[in-house]
C-alpha cells in the first residue's frame, strides 16, 4: 500500500510553545492526569463518515475536497482506498478507535443482498487492518435516514416493509460491530419523528421504535455483543420534531419501555445546544441517571440554527465537559470526533489540523477540569450550599422518614425560614476563570 498522506509525519507532542501546525500542543498521550494516562481519559475515535466521506457538499454547492483517495467513487476499489486512508490517518494521529455507519463503508446497492456481500468483503479487509495496527472499533450504527425509503422514519415508519428493511440493516450493523469487537452500538433517530401531528400516530410510532430496539438488544446479546447500546439525542433536523429530543426525553422513553438496563446516552455537543441546553447539562442529566455512555466531540455555531459539526475549539466548554466526565468516573465509550472541516478547508493537511485542534482542545479541557477538582472550591461550595440538610430535620427529609404533617408542624414552630444561601455564581465563575487563565 502506497502512502496517501504524503509529507505528513506521525503527529507528536511538542508542548504549548510549539508553532508547528502538525504537532500537539496539549495532547500528551502518556501524561498522567488524576492517576492515569491522558489517552485513557480520552479514548478518541475517528468518524468514518465525516473524515473519509464528507467532501464539502452543502445544499448550495458540490464537493470542494477530494476524498477519492486515488480510486473512483462508488466502487469497492474506493471503499478499500478509504480503509487504507483511514488507518494511515489514525496511525499518524495516534487515534486508537473508529466509528462507522454501514453505508459509510461501501456503496449501497439497490439490492440489500449485494450491499451485505460488499460489507462482508470490506469488513474482512478492515479486520486485517485492525490486527496489523491494533486500532479498535468504538461503536457501529446503521444509516437509516439517507435512503428515500426512510423519509417517514425507520422504526417510526408507516410501512411494515420499510420497518423490515430497518431491522435487516440493524442486524447487519450489529454483526459488523461484533465482528470488529465494538464497545457500543448507537441509535440515532435522525428521521424518527414527525413534521405535523395531523398525519401522525405518535403513540404507535414510539411503541414501534421501542419494539425495534428491543429486538436489537435481544439479537445483539444472542450473538455475543456485551457492550452498551446508545441513544444519541437530537431535537430537530432533519425532522421538525424528533422523539429523542434531549437526554431527559430519551431516558424517559427507555424507562417507559423497559430498555434502560441495556442503553446509555451518546451525547453530542452540537445536539445539546440545538435542544436549548448546554453540553454539560446533557452530560449531567445522563450521569445522574446512570446513563452517561459516550460522547460525540464537536461544537456548533451559536449564530446558526443547525448542526454544523465543527471541530471543538472552545476550551471553556471542553473544561466543563471534562469536569462532568471526571466527576462521573469516566465513560464506558469514548470521544468520537463527529466533526468535519469547514467547506473551504479542503486539503489533506486541513483534515489533520482539524483533529489536532479537537484533540488539543479536549486535552486542555481535561487538565483544567482536573485542576478544578484538585482545587476543591467548587465542590466545597456545593457541599456547603446544601448543608442545611445535615440538620436533624434535614436528615429526616433525605432519608425518606418525614411526613408532610410533620414538616408543616416544624415550619409552624419556626414562623419563618432563614434565607437560603447566596448562589455566589459570580464568585464561582471567577474561580473557573482563574483556573483556566491564571
């Protein structure tokens, strides 16, 4: 195999003072942070679809980047060229994982049997590369949103035949995930929603989605998949109303249909902001419900109301993300760069610089989050804020031993309550700034 990314050597750590665009300034894989190497805190993954497929096309213009990698697109030759490019790219960056959709790997045929034969062929080739390099699969999924058959959804479709096609795709994607030893399997309900309630039976659609997920869990466990299933919440786009609006909605859905023991959340930063939340909010909601699984590491543009999938550069957000991850004890999954270069950034060098930016951003966020934890002032303030519940009556409340009548009698004796603690938001934000920039 000839070198594809010629002139780009293995990316190495050179430190914050380096001016080399092809060097890490903050990501030092073996640096110990809170007792373990940085690379263990940050299991980074390459998204097959964006990095090897996205070529700058948007609704107003065609490709600006050449992602042919020397082979004609739409062929198995091109599918293999993408494998060669992907593994060379990951090796040069020191990335140890990849994520995939089924139709990222091969061109989709009109006949599903032909597509599956192509997937068998390319997965054998990928498996050889995995064994040669030690690179692993973080998670797999099925693309059930691009093909026109899914215009009314996959699990939420109005067609029993389309539902069967969705089931077949999930089965094959699970087969591939197990073949690759993937740590997780993701459901992203891109078209699992509706445009108008005038033509929608919401209860029927949600029940059918749950049935499909239950079948996936049953099949996955039967073939030896021991990892987590994930839901990746998103509120809108492409559908106006998507059923997995945010983490809280998705968790409620899983509990309603008895799927919560097998599923966790795959939280994407850009999806959190589209739902009107912060990234850290979605992580906290997932963590306190025991469902923080994996992360799609990207960011959106606050001036634009859609999913821009930018490489993350906001260290403030990355720090608050890593603070949540560290406080939760880490992830069962990893950090997948569901991110793509901007349309005018159309060279191979730009591909590397996007990943260097993202990896450095999260490495810096990790170090700053660790510093916040070691500093201890945020934890101490929160503990003090709720210290009133350490009193005898407070402990009775939190133990579940209090009655409404008893608390009403206690309040009548007091006549009035002491004012609650000041929130001290400004002080705490100043502490965050001092850790970030001090």
